[in-house]
C-alpha cells in the first residue's frame, strides 16, 4: 500500500496538538520578523490539514497541497468541521502547478524528508520560488540526519490504543542516506481489526545540503530549533548536535 493510505486513519490520534500550536506561534513570529505582510499561504505536504486549519482560523487564505488522497480526505473533513474554507489539491510538490501566488509557503513535519532525490528537492525550491510573491518566505522543517540515523534508525516503535494500534520498524541506509520504515496499522471497525501495511522512505538531509540545493532561489534568513531558538549554522556538527527537527526560513531571491 502507498504511504499514508492506512496511516491516514489514525495519523491525527497519534500527533500532538500542542506541537502545532507551538509551530503556529513560531511561524507567525518568523513571518513578522523576516517576511512580507502575509494574507495568502500555501502549505505543501499539508497532510491531514492540522496547520492549514489553524492558519485559516487565524484569518489567512490557505491552500493545502498533498500527494495523498487519504490524508486530504481527513483534511477536508477537518476543515468542514472547523467551518473554515481551504482549497485542497492533490499534487506532488516536486512538480506542482498552481495559478495563485502566495506571501508565505510552508512545509512542516517532515514533508521535505519525503523528497528522496536531490534534484527533486531542488525542483521543490524552484516551484516554491515560482509561487511566492516578491520577497516572500519559504518556511519548512526537516527531521534531522541525527534523528533519522541515531534516534529512529534500527528502532521499532509500537503503540496500542483502545481502537487502533501500530508497529513501526525503521532501517537506516547510510550509503543512500535513506530511512525506510515499515508501518503496520490496525484499526477497529465494528469489532473487527483491519490490518494495513505500508512502507515510507525519508531522506536525511544535512543543513549544508539544504543550503546548496536552495541557494539559487533563496536567501537564507535563519535556521531555528523546534522551540525556535536560533542555530549557529557555521558551528553545527551533524553527528553530535541532538536537535531532532530544525526549521529553515528562506526568502525569495
Ligand atoms: C508526516 S506527514 C506531515 C503532514 C502535515 N504537514 C502535518 O504537519 O501533519 C508528511 C506528508 O507529506 C506528504 N507527502 C510526501 N511526499 C509528498 C510529495 N512529493 N508531494 C506532496 N506531499 C507529499 C504525505 O502524503 C504526508 O501527508
């Protein structure tokens, strides 16, 4: 099964709502400090729409784009429930086409790690550059090389709740810089448990890789931790720095 086809059903239940609240506050502060006055926002790899909905509730005009039909179905239901209007599009962010332009483009919670080839990541930067208004910001995070190799690599994580459970087995390939994970999801339907299996792959990018692949299109504003503390990029040692998620703030050249 393709990534997120079965996982979409339980994704929200296993995510922490407080992360999204913290990220929203941090992102808004970054836009104020480095960006242009922002009304129109595009969220790439918006998944089940948690951030898109929060942004729409703050008054932004939001478009969410994701490759997974199942995640977008959850996102559309969430937007309906929360009574916000958001345009959702099923597209690959590597080569997406939208007619609109945006003041800020976001991609949060590992979306960029799912782009496995460097040339494809460069293509995302080109596409975002094309979508942004003059001096607009691209704010995104990555799960770090440290997290993929040392925290997740070769680990097995399992969790069981009243009506769902998952087993998540990780394998890190050093030569390819790819973390593969096999995810088995069980969901209860009318007293019967349905099993689905899917494989995900994420690429470990280092901060220097992101710089090299984006620099034709973007000026670097800052790189911050998950708690929005500034990172000293020049002295950043990828093998020993224990940040699991870093955010990049890039301005359209
Ligand atoms: C970990 S989820 C994050 C979802 C959402 N951003 C959030 O904060 O919860 C990663 C998402 O990236 C999407 N994705 C992976 N590759 C993609 C691609 N090439 N284009 C668009 N979306 C992609 C997946 O479908 C999934 O919804």
